[in-house]
């Protein structure tokens, strides 16, 4: 585990007094997501990790801990967004419909106002993806929304040293264009199958004992081989019921793990999705249509899929919906019949499972990263604001700070690149 | 309510047909009349399409169908949309909100393009929207006319409140021509607009000539703009950047015409000038995407304008993609969480919208004699988890799906 989740060295030194401090947040309503809501609870955080969480009185506050009274507030886990395009995300170009070698990592601008706005919306972990205009538009990246100076400061290193992320694929009408892009659904599936067959062969040859008999390294095949080996999850844009089933068919044929993304007509094939064991990350849109494939979009998809036993999450697809209003997705799903508990899981731990980060984020439990948000009221109320967002024990958004507030409510300059201001160091140091 | 939203799309506007309806008494925990403080535990009596009475101590006469609700508001008004001209499929055949052969086409009538059976019309109706100011989009310098309709009826005639409401003008990025067509810059937009208004002044003057040979031959576009320069019709001027807003005020003053500012995302920078000009604002949707000319929009602008005494209404706006329309109920809700009181936010989609649109004699409040357009809720209308339970237009229940 080299460089696991470490902040940049400079920031670490400057912020060390903050991170070493034990902080006890007391008196808030605590929604741990991992268990029942606690009317008056205490959350204890030390060195970026949650030390304890429980009802006030049942948790011992260590001597010397800084105490923060949050009576009247609500604390819940930082939100996990399983599909976003913040950070000026970009992936494949128009030369080819299948480009697994392209990494969104090489595009992300951490100063993009969208990242600051996501922090203002309470998002602490995000899957940034390239777009859906390709059958395969590249490698996605999972970020912790730390205040950072470079993409390296925000990325998540896996135990094997790789950068955490998935692979973005799409079917339906978005990737349909003039050749070499597919002109029909069947052609789309054939092009993808062709590449995965090639990747199967590449993988076999790379396993040969004699290195001289292995093929030359191929970046595209390497990424697809990771998918075949289960080391990289496919995040698959898909709307129409038959397109969803095509995704499941291909995933079964090649044995890759897939998260269904958007699934506007998922309510029509809930049993099939559940039987395949595929999780579904849903977009909540105010009205149906805007494109043919979303004409049957329904607010009830979350409920229907959850009832069928599917692991359900929500996502912003930012800029399609605004990261600052992400909690709205859960609330509208509850309006359409989904349980409160499941809807809140869908914003946190369920998305964390889809990103395979559930051991680190998504609930308030001892040992997990201290990623949490402080709310002015109930998470499902329109009147509630995110007051503070904390990532790994550091405050990255504070609504009382005028610079942060600009991103939270908008105003002149709110959509331009941020001037970096890490809360624990002066602006001059960060620039 | 399990699958009500799924089912909704399968329903047609047949529910909105205009038969004479039985009288209805709506009993509610809270009635937001918009004419005074909310009435607690009151009744709204509806008869012959009109509100017969409202109050806390009204008896329900025999023969009235009783409907109960936690909260009643006037039917919501969407102060600016393109729904009905723009369809939800977003395919060429259902997009009639902009025609791009000419930069200025004030002769294009909204009534000739409106589809009352469009799914988006029934979608927003299900969320309590009973009146819409709809028409040509802010996507050309002068894209055409707008109109005001109820979200019911099998024809535009049945839906009609005002067939010719305003002429839509767009400044800034939205007004620029495509493919190098004029206007290519902001000053060119204003020069073309002023040139056309000068022509309209001439046309109007000559048309009023006593001598037949002095009258110009009929011109459908100038005929409409002549009504603008005579002060009979307002221009609906979409302008987001502060400089575009000021350009609009400049033109309004020069020609002494009525304008209504639309979108106006940087209005907070020029509050004093808007206030001094006495011009109302139909503000962008609160949740509109912040990019391009709207990159500096703020969730709090409705509150800023309201505090300054500027009349403000909210709108669903014009969306080119997903979602194909917004819902003003939700836009007002977010405004209520960002500086407006809930009562003020409700006014932006009821009585204040009605006043700005000039239809407050018919809709926008719950008062005896007004159209019986009502939205019924099972809680605070703005809470995400509250449902719309019934919608009435002209005394007819047009939606009883729980939404």
C-alpha cells in the first residue's frame, strides 16, 4: 500500500496540527446509514478516520478532544456520486468508437468550479467519467474530493498501486454515428464483442511462461484485460429496456462486472436486472424525454428496482443535474415510493459498493474515512443546506466562508476555475 | 400511488375535456389564497368553472362533491416555457419553438404550433401547473410570438387565455445567428432590433394615415411590431449578461416600449437600473445550468430582486436536451430554500406571475369570481416528498394521479 490516500506532502505538513487533533462532534442527529438514525449522537474523528459514532452518552469523548456542538444539525456520510463529468472531464476522441487506452485522469482540472460545487453539494467521493458518445470512451477515475493542487492529490491508490477507476461504455443512440462508429444496435454489440474476443486472446498470450512469446504491450488490450480479470468494473450508459438486456448479455458472455448507468427504463426489466446481479445507478430527471431513449423515464425506477432486489444508487451526471442539488435525487425517489433508508443508502453506501470503496466510505462507522457532511436539517427536505463537507477529517466546504458560499449559491465568478484555498493553509501558499 | 407515474404517460389529455362539472368543495388544512394570510381549515367552493367562495367558515352546500387536501394553492402559472411547441421526444417533428431561416420573424404565431396533447403539457399539469405562457424560444434574435393557455383542452382554442401575449427577443449568445448569419455580434443584435422598431414606427404612422394611398401594404411582421411601438404588446427580452440587460433597457427607453426581462441571470448586478426602469423580471429557472451567458447565475437572485421591489416570476424556461422541460413547482421550491419565504416563492408561480402576464383578473389567486384553477397537495407544496393529489382547471378535475 504505497502512497495510500496521502495528501500532498506540503499540505500534509501545513495541516498536520489539524489532522492529529481528535474532534468530537456532539448533539447532532446522526444518520450513520450503517444503522438506525440517532436522534442525538456523537461522532469522533481522529487522523482522518472515524474513531467512534453513537448516541450521546454512549460514546466516551477522549480527554483533550476538540468539541464541536452541532445541536440542531444533522450529520450523515459524505455523498458518493457514481457518475459525474465535473473537472472538465474528457475521454476518447472522434477517431474510433472504442478507446480503452484513454484515461479521464489525463483531462481532469482540479480547479474546475464543478469540483468546488460538488463539495458544496456534500459529495466527497465521485466517479468522473468520459462521455457516452462512444461504445467505449475510456477509463474513469474515482476521486476523493479533497482540496488539492493536482489530480494526484485527489486520486485513490489501490493496494496494487493502480489508480482506482472503471471503464466507461455506452449503447443505444448516443454512440451511433457515421462509420467507424456503429449504425445499428447489432453493429454496436458486434464491435464490442470483437474487441473483447481480441482481449481474451491477448490475455492468454500475455500469460505465456516464455516472455519472448508474449505479444507487444497494447494499452487498449491491457485495459480490457483488466476488465476480463475483474480488476476494472464497467460503467455502462444504457437507457432502453432492450439495451439494458444487451449489456447484461455481453457482461455474461465475457464475464465482466458491470454497473448499469442511467437505466431510465430499468423499471421494465427489473427482474432481469436482479437476476443478473447487476447494480443500477439511476439518474433522476425532472421530466421524461429530451431524447427518445428517456421518453419512458419514471421517478419510480428506484423503488421498482429496489423492490426487485437490485442494488440501487443515484448519480448526478453533472452537468445534466447539478451536484449541489444531489440530495434531491433521493428525495424525489422517496416521493415516488422508495423507502427513506434505501434512498439514503443509494446516495452513499450503495454507490460506494458500485465503486468497490465500501470498506472506506459510505457509512459512518469506526475505522472508515472521516468523510461526512453537516446539514441544516433533514437530508430529504428542500429547505436543508449542506453547511460543511469533510473529507478524511478535513473541512473542504464551509457555507459560512464567503469563498465557499459563492460556489454553493452561485453569483459572479462562481463558474470559473477556483482560486485554490485550502482551509488549513493560506491562499498564498496554495497558489 | 405505486405506479401512478408510470401510468401517467399512458393517459391522454382526455381527462381534460370540457364537460360541465358537478360543483366541488375543497376542504383543506391550509388554503394559500395569495390575497392575504393563509386560511386554516377552510373550504374553497367551485361552481360553473369559477371559484364561488373561499373561507374558514363556509358551509358546504348539498350536492357538492367534497375533496380533502392538506394544502391548496392556486393553479400554478409557468411564466415562460416552450412546452407544447417543444415536444418531449426532441425529434425534428416535435420541435416547433424556433425557425431559423430569418433572424426576426414576429409574424410567427404560437397558436399555429401549439400541441395541447403534448406529453409535456400533461406532465407539468400533473404537478399543478394550470396556466403557461408558452411560445417561440429564446433561440433567435426575434423568434416569434408567445401566448397564454391553460394546460387543458383538445385544441389551442379550448386552451386559450391570450393568443398574442408578447414578442420573443433574445440578446447575447441566444440571439446570435448560426453559420455566420447575422447577427454575429451583440451590437449587431441591437442595431437590427432598433432598425426593425424604426420600421415599425413608420409602418404604424403610415397605417394611421387618413388617406388610403398613404397606407402601406400589409406586412404581417411589422403589423405585430407596430403594436409593440404603440405600447399594446410587450417585448419579452431574454438577456442574461448585465450588459445585455442594460442594452434592453436602453432600447425600451429609446422607443418608449414595454418590455419584460426574461432569464436575467446577472440582474443582481444592475438591480437599481431595472428598478428605476420599472420593468418586471421573469427569472431563469432557479436550477438552470450555469454555463455560457448564465455562468454567473445565483440561486438567490429571485430574493435579491424581490427585496428591491422588482416584480419577479419564475419559469421553466427552454431546454434543448434533458430534462426537456423543468417544473416550476420545483424551481419555486429551490427559490424558497434560497432567500424567498415560502409565501413569496409561491407568489412567483401564482399571483405575481399572473400580474406580470396581465391575467390576474382570471387566475393566480383563490378569490370568488376567478377561474377555478387549483392545485391540491398532501403537505407543504415545496417539499420534495409532498405529493400533488388533485389538479383542477376551470372547475374540472384534470388530474387525480398522486404525483
